[in-house]
């Protein structure tokens, strides 16, 4: 199992709507709108890195209002 935080930038005024839409996507465990350089922080999980990539590229980035994402996989050192 791979887990990651996905940092999302949105169009102005779209953060809350984007967070609500992302929260409904299978594989997303949490999505919250925040303040700062990113507008939404998402916690997601997938079976492997390839599935995580598909989740981000095909589902999360398809949400209207997103301008950029940064995926940060969780590591256990």
C-alpha cells in the first residue's frame, strides 16, 4: 500500500468546491481546503506507485478548477 499527500493549487475562489469534489474520489481518504501556497491538501492511498499515478493523473487532475498538483509519497524510514 502506498500513501501520499497531494498538494493542490486551484483557480481563485475554487478551493472549497475542488476539495469537496476530490473527497468523493475512490482512493482519497481526506481532502481539505487550506490557506498558504497550496489551496487543498489531499491524503490518498493506492495499491502501488503506478496506481497512485493513475489516481492523480486520471482522476484528481481531471477536477475542474485545479491548476497544479504536487504529489508527496509517504515514506517510512
